C-alpha cells in the first residue's frame, strides 16, 4: 500500500519535474529566437537606413544636376533674347533714321509743290487769257467762213456727218459683201458636197395623192342604191365614218370629203366593198365599217413598224409607231407625208454621218419630224410644236424633241434642228415633189412681186422658176452697188416674215447702167 502510493507520488513528481524542465527549455529556445529576430530586425533597419541615405544622396545629386542644366539653358535663352532685342533695336533705329530722311524729303517736296502750284496758277491764268483770245479768233473765222460758204456751223456739221456716215456705210457694205462672198462660197461648196452625197446615196420613191378621195362606180344606178330609200344608206355611211359623201353629176364616181385622212380611207374602202358586194343597207354598212376600221388600224401599225425597220431605229414607243403609220394617209401639197418622213430620215442620217454627228439620233428626229401632222386636224397649233409635245409625252430624248419642234423655225438653235430643217427642205423643195392649187400658187407669186416693189428704188420685179426666185430691177440713180446688197437682204427678210412657201426663194437685185448715144 505504501509502496504503490510512493510509486504514484514518485511518478507525479517525475512528471512535474519533466514539465518544468520542458518549460525551461522552451523558454530558452523562445528567448534565443527573440534575440535572433531582434538582431535580424536591427540589421534590416540598419541596411534600410544605409539604402535611404544612398537614395537621398543620389536624389540630391540629380536635383543639383537638373538645377545646373536649367540654369545653363536659362542663361542661353536669356542671351538669345538679349541678342534678338539688340537686333530689333538696331532695326528700329535704322527705320527711325529712314523715316527722318523721308520726312525731310517730303518737306522738300512740299516746298517744291508749293512753288509749282504758284507757277501753275500763273500759267493757268495765262492759258485762260490765250484761250479767250483763240475763241474770239475762232468765232471771227467761223463767221467769215459762214459768210463765204453760205452755211451755218450746224448745217456744215450735219453735212460732214452725213458724208462720213455714207462713206462708213459704203465701206461697211463692201467689207460685209466681201466676207459674205467668201463665206458663202466656202459654205456653198461644203453644203453642196454634203447634200449631193446625201441625195446620191438616197433615191426615194415619190408618191402623190389627192386630198379628196374618189370612188369609182360600175354605173350611175349604183348612186341611187348608195343614197338608199329616203337617204338612209348615205346617212348611215356618213354617221359611221364621219366623212361627207358628195354625189353629183360626175359620171360613175362618188367623191368623199373630210379632214381626217384615215376616216376618208375607211369610207373609201367601205364604199368599194359595199359596191362590190351589192348588199347596201344600214346593218351591212356598220358591219363593213367595223371590219375596215380594224384592217386600217392593223395597216397603220404595220406601216409604222415597217418604217421604223427600214430606217433602222429601235425602242420607239408603240403610240409613236402608230402615229408614223397614220402619216401614210396624210398628204402635204400632194406629197405623201409617210414617204416624205422616211426620206427626211435617210437624208438626215447621211448628213449627220458626214458631219460626225450621231446618225441614229438624226434618223430618229427625221422620221418623227412630221408626226404632228397625224393629229393636227384634231389638235390646235403648228404641227412642229404638236410633234415636239407628242415626242416629249412618249419619252423621247430632249434633243430629238427640240429637233422636231424647231424644224420650221427661222434659225434653229440646235444642230439637230438645223439638220432636220435642211433634210425637210431637200425632200420637199425638189422639183415635182409638191403641188399647189393654182389659186394659191398665183396668189403667192403676186405677193412675192408686191413685196419686192414695195421698196424704194425698185422699178420692176419678176417672180420666176415657179416662185423659187425673184428678180428685182433697181434704179441705178437711187440705188448704188453697195445699197443693192442691202436691198436684197431687206427683201429676203420681208419675204421670210410675210410669206409661207416651201423650200427657199432666191432674191436677185439687178442694177443696170446704160450709156446711150446716137450716130448722126
């Protein structure tokens, strides 16, 4: 019992001694670590202090170096500015010296000007005195001359001015005549070359039609059948076609009259078929008229397409094609407008090719130049303006529209308008191309001669070559050679202004001087 307690106590004491010994050992170890850490910290702090001192020294050195460099640059800049200021000061001093010199020179000039001014005043007074003396002498001489010449100064001045004006006009007319002769000769040769080439390369077929249609009948009894009971057949035909039927004493013929050529053609074909068929009554008339209208519309379309194909143009609006086809039934001075339009197109294209202009465009304008005539009996206005409006409406090029609208103007502003006008004149004005009524023809010749004789100094005038030339006999006493040139121009301008005529009219003024003597 006592031994076990002793053992327990001994064990407890041993444990306590071990714990105490471990504690002491751990304390010593901790103290040793603390000392080592303290030494390390002190060494780190000492090293940091050394590095801080080094950095501070380096920073101080850099700052001193920077400050030194700035001081050097400042001194340099100061020296440069000081030098600039010195240079500027020198320039200012030089300018000041120049200004002083100029002021001195101006002062000297002012003195000289003052002296000159005094001299000028004296000289001016002297000149005025001399001028008064000269004026008095001139007045005295003028009065002497007026007495001797028997003319006043104003009359003499007017006479001198008139003589100078006449001489100037004469010289001007000579120069104008010379220039015109040279220009006309050159232009005539070139135009003759182009036109002859165009005519040689195109030989168009000439078709003449009358403006009134005539239907031949097998016998005069057919006239009664056309009229019908109480005139019902003829009224039905006129109502269906819109054309007047004239039945007179003309043997075996009926005359159709109307402004619309297409309707007149419909009426003509209708009557021919009714006469051939023999059945003439209102119902049959309406049936035949309907069929013929469809056939005519198809013929118009085909004619337009054929013209477009022959001329060689493309992308033409269908309505314009129909209008071209309608021209087949339209005549102008007995010339078929359809054939005339194709002829103008070909001539236009040839001349454009020779002049280096767009050939297709010229052909297009030439073919369409008279489309206004297809509807001019339905629309008011000139056919040229109507044609231009139609071409614009159906999307044609503005140049082509202008060429169509301008082809009857005196001087078209566009080249295309001039080409179309020239080709139109070539096609229409060639001999035999157009016909006129006798009354209209004679009236035009009379008006032509009347216009020529209305001018002062004209003794007689003669219209020759079917009205395409007017010969004017001028008085050799009142009209000089130079004035004859101006007289021909004045007559031509008045003819252009007052007359309507196809093609052109040549005005020839003849001034004749005769010397007569008698042998006795």
